[in-house]
C-alpha cells in the first residue's frame, strides 16, 4: 500500500488531482486508514497511470477517461482467459529476468557486447 505522497512521487500526479479523480472516476476509491489517510494499492497505481495517459496523451477529460476505463474493464472481462494467460507469461518472464539479473557477473558491465550477443 502506498500513501498519497508516495503516489505523487511514483506517478507524477499531484495529490489534489488524485482527490479530484476520486470524485469523477467511478471505481477509483483508495482505502483509508484509521486516521483517514488514503492508501493506494497496486491496482490503484495502475489505474492512476492509465488515467494519466488517457488525459495527458490522448486528451480525454477525467470523466471521459473514467468511461474509457470502464469500457476497457468490460473488454478485459470478455477476454479473461486470454488476459490470464498473458499475465502468467509476464510473471514467468519477470522471474526469468530477475534470475538473469542475479546471475550477472561484474565483468558483464565492462563488456556489454558479450551480453547482447552481438559478437
């Protein structure tokens, strides 16, 4: 779980914008702790990044971006099996990447041409 300050640092979206999005985007409701501070899950981080992309790059309004995300969520449900397989593949690839990173040797840093396979 992330605090609103951590979300600002992570996404570049200001706290007042996040609070506004809570009001106008259906389903965007971070949890609050006992003292009322917002706590964001990874799902909300993903949603914030998608909203930011739609609003800044695709020029959606916040409301329009919210509607677009709802449509995308419906498409995800319609293709749940395929998306599950893609997530499984991503997980495997991430694990392989992490293993490769763990097994890198310091000399690989000095000779990147040996790592890239372009010799």
